[in-house]
C-alpha cells in the first residue's frame, strides 16, 4: 500500500508541478486522444483498465450499439471472472435508441440505470483496483466514433481509495444512482412508445439501389466517389497509352458497377456489352447503368435465356447465353466497341474465353474483387497485365467506402474438453447443445437495426439442412440454399430475407460471391477458414452500406482447426507469411483502422495462436502459391523486389529458408541459368547479409561497386556522411569489415565459403577476383545481385537515420554491426554489453517457464516511458560494468533498449529507443539461484527518451 501511495505522490509531482522531474510513476496523469499516426485510441485505454479492474462504474449520457459492441467480448470475460459493473446513462435528447437498451440488458454482469435529471451529459469511466482507482473523464461518450476516431480530450487520473477526488466522483455517482430508474423490459417498452428517431442527414452511398431513383435524380447529380474518380483517371491513362484492355480490382461493395457506368459515360461507346454469370446481378447492373447514363428505356436491353435484345445500345448478357454459338454469331465481331466483364475471375472458363476470342472491342474492361485463382488460369494475362486500379478490403474500410463491421471470434461448442475440429462427426455439428451454443452467441453479439437479416456459412450441405430444421424448431426463421437450388429459388429467398420474412439463409459456399444483399447485418461463420480469399468473400457479404444498418456483426465460431492462422491473415490482408507480423496483429488487434473492430474471446484467441505456432509458413506449398500469384500478375518469373512491390511474401522469408532466390527457383524447377558453386556461395552471402536493408550506406557502397568496380575510402566516407551516420570513421571501417567478411565469426565465414566480396589495395576497395569473375561471366548472377540490392533499398524505406529506427526489429548481430563494432560479438552479449561507448540492452519480456533462476530477471515496463531493469546476477553498484551504466553521462555511454515478447519471436528484438539511467534508483538487491541461494543483483530504473508506441506496449504486456 505504501508503495502505491508513494507512486501516486510521484505522479502528482510530475503531472502537476514539474514535468521534467525524474520521478515517474505508472499512475501519471495522461491526456487520452484518438491519434491515427501514433496508433492511439481512447478505446484501447478503456479496455486495458477493464481487463485489470475488480469492478467499474460508467456515467455516460450517450451510448450506441456500435460503441457497446466494442466492449462485449471483454465484458463477457469479466463476467466469467466474477467482475461486475454499473452504467448510469440517460434519455437526454433521445439520442440513445431503444435497441441499445435491449443490448445492455443482454450483459448480465452490468446493472444499468437511467438518470432522471435534466441535461444529463456526463462522460466518465471509473475502475476500482486493489488499493486505488483509475478514472477516465472528458469528452468521449460510449460511441465507437468517440472511442476510436473523433478528436476527443479525456484525462486519465489515478486516486488512492481514500483520495478526495475519487470520493467526490463516487458520491456524485451514488447520489444520482440512488434516484435513477433501473433498466427493465417494461421501461424499454414505455420508452419505445415515446421515442422519436432523430432526423439524421443521409449521405448518398456508393450503390444507392434502395433510394427511389426518380427522387434521387431530382435531388442530385450522380458523381463518382473518391475511389471511382481515381480509377477513372487511371483507366483514361491506360487508353491514352494505347492500351485496349484494363483490369480493376476492387473490394466488394466499393461501387465497381457504378465505376464501370461512369467510365462508359465518359467513353461514350457506339454500342456496349456487359457480361456476367448471374441474371440477378445483370438486372441490377442494367438499372444502375440506366441511372448513371440516362437515356431512353429502349437503350438498355437484356440478353438472357428468357429474351434477347440485340438492338439496344447497352446490352447486358449472361455468359451462359451469349457464349452459345447460335447467339454469339448473331453479332459482328466488331459490334461492340466497349465490352465489360464483371466477376472476371471466372473468365478462365471456356465460355468466357470463347466470347473474348470472338469479339474485337476497342476497349475491354474486367472487374473483380479477387483476381487470385487456385487453378492455372491467369486472369492478369487476359488483360495484358494492365491493372488500372486496385483497392482491397482494408483500404476500402479506411476510406469509409464500406459498412463498418464488428468481428467476434468466439469459441465453438465444447463438450468433455473436446472442441469442434475438421474431423468432427455430423451428429455433433448439429447436436442440440451446439445449436443452443450458437443461438446464445449470436443473440449476445446481436446485430444492427431492428430485424436480423443473417447469412450462416456451414461446412456441409447436410449440416446446413439439419441446422436449419433445429433453429426453426427453436423459433428462428431460416431457409437453406445449396448448389442444388435454382437461380429463381435463390433470388426468391434473398428477397424474403431482405423483406424480413425470414431471418437467416444457411448455406455452404454458393454465396461466397456474386450476390448482393445490402441489408445483411449479421454474418455467421460456422466452419473452418479454408482460405483467406473465401474468408474475405464471406465477410464481404455484409459490407455493403444500407440505411437499415449502421454496422454488420460477424460471429466466427473457432474450433480446433489447423487453418485458424488464416483468420488474422485475412483480416489484415498481410500476405508476407511473416509469423511475427501475424502474432503482433493478433495481440494488438491492429487489423483495420476506423470504426470497425476485431474482437476475440480469450479461448478462441489461444486457438488462433496455437495454429500460428503450429503452422509452417515457410513450407514450399505456401511459398509456391505466393510465387505463382506474383508470376501470373506480372507475366514473367518475378524477382525478389516484385514480391515487395506486389505486397506478397516477404523476400527475407524466402532467403532465410533457402539461402538465396536462385536456390528457391531451383526448388521450383524454373528454367533459369545455372550458377557455379562459387557464384552460388557469393550470392548466398549477399542475400543473407544485405537484403534486410537495415543500413542504407552498405547498399549504396555495393551499388557504387557494381557500377564502377572500385571505391575509395573517401568515397565511402561521403556516402556514410550523407546517410546521417555521425560516426563516419567507425562506420566506414565497419562497412569495409563487412565486405571483407572480417566482421563475421569463424562459423559464419565458413558458411559463406571464406570468400570475401572485396579486397583493399592502398585505400581503394576492389571486387575480389571471385566476385569480379562472377559479375563478368554470369549475367544471371549480376541480375540476382542487383535484385538483392533493389530489395534492400525498398526495405530501407522503413528505416530512418542510423543507427536504429524506433520499433523496427534487430538481432544482436545487427546491433553489433549497426553500432560499428569491429566484430560480431552477439554470442557473448547475452543481456547487455558495454563497448565503444555504447550499451545495447536486450530483454525477453516473457521468459520460458524452465529458465534458470539466476537469469530469470524481472525486467518490466512501469509505464510507456520507464523500465525497471536488472543487471546480471553477482553484480553490485560497485561493479565496474554497473557504474558504466549508472553513470552513463560521465562515461559518455549511450544506452539502447531492445525488447521482444518471448522466444517464439525468434532472434530479433524491437528497438525501443535510447534510455537514461535514473541514478538515484540504482540499488543493490538479491535474487535466488537455481539452488535457492541468495545472490546479489542491481535494480535500476531506465527512462526512455520517447514513450513506447501504444500498440507495441499493449502487445508486450499481453499474456
């Protein structure tokens, strides 16, 4: 308790008296804002406090369903831990909708009351901890925009339980609480009768199919949205260059059809043909084009099995009809000067090929959300590799082009310790207990709007049929649609869903694409994720905007599936195959920006992490798939830099697995020139040591050598100076020792064939004979060496001035190199080492359970700017190495902090910045060795020069 009091006193001194005070405390006052650049959200702090509190109370005037949705998973976990809370809210201005009160009633570990005082407009969040309180007070209501996006000011304070500030807050809360009305079903019914929805300005959306068209024409001129304007500009640029084909890749719901109509309006073709594979898509496209283009009704005609209009200026045809010879030959090959193929990823089928080969338009446009295919058909080749424009799911969400979503990864049904997996028998998939579990979860997480309109994706048709029967028995209204149902039946049931006659359509894969149901407000995934593409397609079914919903709820039932690692891959769009990236996104929920949210129940999250740990992202099958996607996209054997430019697999994943790209291509059996054993060894050295691009001047020196064959010491010094490295002489020597391989330990020199890249002759650096001969004798070797340098330059764009860039990752070997140490001493650094006026400190935040007692240091961040750190054991404040750190200023010693979460992250650590020791905190203490004997150690607080990134801080602290 006394320690808490002392830290609270320190926080007051720094927060309200002297911001330059050395005293720092985890209880320091803090301004909370939403800052996209710094990855800071008010919501993150609120969730952090919720997860650690013993109880809580909120006093907030306004609550929205979407704001409440961001808390639901966390509140459920609190319920399981026995943590309860109270929320005091109001009906002020009738902002709170009746449905949000229904949602609050679902959360049984929260008691809610309605304040009956005029002008209730408070915004405060209070959390009780063991011996203190934390408070968030300011401008943020419990709405998703206030917690994640809007410009808000909130102050976070701490108080001892006996403090006057918290006493006043509690007293005020209890006074209003005692007079407030409990939230009940009866109260909600009465409020519903009195409630009058607030008039809100409606913004014209991307695909306004639900707006009365005559009214819209009278009200506004239809103009392209931001995405469409950019795409139209790129399409025009393609045609200006003389291209006759173009491909647009655009996430579902972003307005591809309207984009095409705008381009046709601009192009003004004599006659246009629009082709798609389903008639319901065709009819809607015809209506949308008519809306944008205007003109006579007879200008727009359908060409389907039911009727063929050949005279219309704008013909909308199903591929099934127009690809038949009897219909195709009705048209002259040059009949259409503009042809558009929607859902063009299907164009590999023979019917599409037949139509494409027959017609000779002036311009052919293809549109798709998912151009990647698992078969051998290359969609990019069909369009001469001319991608006019591309916007994927994450970008579309950030641009607010799609309906926001709240994703909930929940645990699938468990019985006798066994969770559903890919081998589970059908009888368990549709057991009474699993259906009850399903209904309980989808009820708790809810939906936007008054009526649920949901899609449920299952793994098998039989499962869908039996699930529908059981749900109907329990009072839900569902139907099943499978591949066996006709197009008319599918269209009929979609209309029934949109009109509220049924609540759910249960299916397997037929709605993955090619279906437009804007009103869908709940998507339920009751099957394992087979691919990130299918996951994104199914998620996309709910992302079209509609006036009947503010967001879509996605409930994903996560069992013991091997492919669970694909969930974070799909949500983030990260195709790097880098496990560390995936883990960090999972912990920080840094998948999408904006008002959408990603939430995992704790058990479900552990199952995803288990799948990440167990999967081999470097296996040839995955690397080959990524390779083939890039190869198809660019129409040739890609180079490593192409993977970066196409946001595909990280080239370092390839080179770390195979040593060099040439070796990888050999495994793929690509027909490329051979390299001699020595050339192969030299390429291995260049790839292993320089592809990461962590030090710009190394790459520039190699570039100079490739161009001129030699470089002087003075030229290297100029390159180093230009890079911003202040240690010019030391950095120049360091670069030389790398190129001569003198920097490396003997095992590394042996691994690299003991052949240096360069040699020095009286101050001039020249290619070593072997390297010179390789470059002169093998054009392929030169291409690959140049490619590694291009890769390094692209990767270097994420790095700043030497030596280190905040939050980038470095190995101990990297640190020795970037600090200009003469040799790689990584094997003897362990936790830290002082040399040449530098002390890098390496911390593994969560140590393995079997770590030896004498190295099990309790290093931890007290706050985002202060680290409590321990020296090696058997050291005291009198030890020389300790004094060099404590008195760093006297010894002209710079301290660098590197941290990784645990050993699963591999050999690299996040760079947290430079630190200064708080000298007065250095103290001799002790720890136990493996035999239980007390041994000396020094504890010291280190103050970072900059606060740690909020996402990274949360990641390190997560379990």
